[in-house]
């Protein structure tokens, strides 16, 4: 897997081996080790003979789902200004089905096979040695040590703590709610809405700008009236009820931040004359 900061003429030395990640997972003795990789698999012409990964344990619980075949490309589809890999687009339709994961992925492969865009150009490749009926809807079983499980859960919870919602009062008399929601562990939605405004203000909205450098933020898709316009697929009512209009900004790449997240909150008001 090629890191985003790899040089243009990268070789295998700049990449992360999936087999290395699998070895780390095996050390934790997990019940299911699954990799779903929506990425191109073109052979790197800059590379010589890549090093071979070390020997893996025989665990009979490994599943690989590649979006495409060796030395082939994986394509994306853009719908309503939202871009997804074709593999992920079909996977999301079945990922929560309560069935063996390899059966679910076979159905995804069949769905992709009926897609005109990918026919003859991209085909899902599966590799598995799964010997038990394991699915992505299985309940997570903790370790035999409650202290270890509690410590791990606490560490996970701390890493995913969102900022608390704030009510901001401006000198103009406008009162604003600033809220936060997580789409993924490295993608956050910030939403704003007007709680109060003086009678001489006809309309008012709140815009966010001047974000900390390093974030993956498309300014054209910030401060949007819907989550979809902001590039998110979260249901609207997960943040604000439909009768409470607000503006949404979607921040990606939170893991790249080298310092605290900062931004400016700017109310934009239209006043009544006379």
C-alpha cells in the first residue's frame, strides 16, 4: 500500500506491506482477519525485485478482498458530487448482511460483474482460507482479561472524543450553536445553526474559515446547506432535525494534524433598513 506522502518514483521500500499488517493482527489472535482494499494494483515499473514477506501463521481466518486483479486499475464513480470506488459502492449495499463474509463478498463480485462500467476492466478478486462462518455482523468477544479489555476500550474512546457542542454569543446579538459529529475516525463534520437573532436582522448564517493547515478540506464544499453537498453520506437527521436548518463543513485527514485544530467562526447577517 502506497502512503500519501510517498515520492512520485516510489519503490517497495516506501510502501506498507499488507502482509506485515496481517502479521501484527495475527499476534493479537483475532477471530477474523479481513482486508478490503479498494485500490489499483498496477505493477510498479520503478521497482526491481521486491522483498518477500515473512512466513504467516496458519490460522484459517484470513480474507482478502481486492477491488481489482493484479496489474489492473480500480475505478471510481462520481454521483451527486460524491466520489466512491466502484468496489466500495457495491460493498456498502451488502456489508451489513448477516452472512459469512466470503458469501457476502461473492455477492458483491456478482453485482460488479453486472456493471457495464467495469465489465472487462475491473473484477473483484477474493482470497480466503476461512474455515468458520465468520461475518462482519458478528459480536465482538473481549479478551479473557477484563482489565485489558477495559484499558483498550478506554484508549479507543479517548482517541475518538469529539469536541463538545458550544453556544457562541456575538456582539451583534446573534447566538450560534457549533456542533461536531464523527463520520469516521479521521473525518469530522462541523455544523452551525442560528439559535437567536435580533429583530433587525432579516437573515443570518454562520461560516467557518481559516482552518489549521494540513487538513483535507475542499473550500467549495464547506459551509453547505446539506450533508450531501458537503460530501458526506451521513443521514441528515443524525445531526439536526429537518426543521432546524444549518450549515455543514466536512473535515478529512484529521490524522495529519500536527497541532491543535483551530478555525474562525464568522456570522454573516443581512439587516433590515429603516
